[in-house]
C-alpha cells in the first residue's frame, strides 16, 4: 500500500512516536535503518513497516510504500536508510528474569545521555546480562537515539523501564543477588573483586553518580583502576569494564 499524503494517519503516528508520551500511550516505538530492522526477532510483534522500496517485509506485517522525500520527513536521522518499522514494546516478568542459580544484572540510576544508555544496553547484550533495570528520570529507552545506539540489542536483553531502585534492590535481596555499586570513592577495585554467582552491577548518573540511598543499600562498592590522574570515566565505558570483569567470573 502506498502513502502519498503527509496527512495520512500512519505518517502522523510515526511523527508522534518521536514523543515519549505517545510511545507510552501506544506501547509502540520506531526502529530505523536496514541493519536495525534486520535485528528484529521473528517473534517480536511488528505493527507495520514503512519503506521507500517496493518489497515485502518478513513476518507478515503490513508494509507501506512512501517516497524518499516522505521518508526523510518522518525519519529521525538526516540520512534515512530506506526503511523503518513501528514495533510493540515487549513486557517481561521480573520473577522469571531474576530466577536461577547464576546471572548478571544491571541497575541504572538516572542515566540521561541517550548514547550512554544505548551503549550500555549493547554491552549488556554482549556480556550476557539477563536483565537491565532503568530507573525513573533516566532517558527513555525507546527514544529513537537510544534505540539506534543499541544497534539491535534493544530486542535481545530484557529491559525494565522507570523502575524504583529501592524496589529493584528489594527484588535482588529476595533472589539472593549481590549488588556492586560503581563508585569513584570506593576502596575496592573491580579487577580485584570476587563477584557472586548472581551479581547486579549498579551504574549511576553521568555527573552525580549513584544516589546516596542506593549506594548505602548496595552490598559492595567498587571502582575502576586507572593509571593516570583522571578521576572518573564515562558511565558507559565504566559499565563496560565492570561487565567484562564480572562476566568472566560468572559461568552461564
């Protein structure tokens, strides 16, 4: 089916999904680009595809054909790659995600940079993280910039958005998950830490770090060993190093 008018309801919906409120109300978000769209799992619910190419998309979802000019108007990027998909958010059972004898988890406290959050989710996927818990006041995980930065990993790791960290910490305790907060004033290095078989790393805000109440509630605080006088690292970089160290000790 071809769409030529900018007043078409499909075009209007895609544009509206650039806003968090519309994403929350509809339960939908936009995935742009050939690589990103190709990463959508076969069992993931797709509402429809929009493409500038007259071709059938996988999964049986509706496909709408638009001009390149129209695609540029509805795209969040300066150079759209000819295709986007509108997909449903997926909801996970926290009890199912946390169960088991081993596992690596992430709790993110007020991560506000889209690139950081997307990179953290992609790294979490790379190192076998079983669930990522994202606090309130963090950037929306389903915003276009975050989704792009995950490079498809948004579909591969269970994500829990707008969490209350205190409640997630309580869930960790119930499941015997030890918590390790990344904090620059810790006396223990990540590289010297013996991580538990069920471990949750806590990563804080880019400038303020982890909130005091969460830091105090954590079982341990750890920091990255550095060989220069730099006092901190980018949140995504620090998280990546800690995940590398922890995942090497936890057999999945």
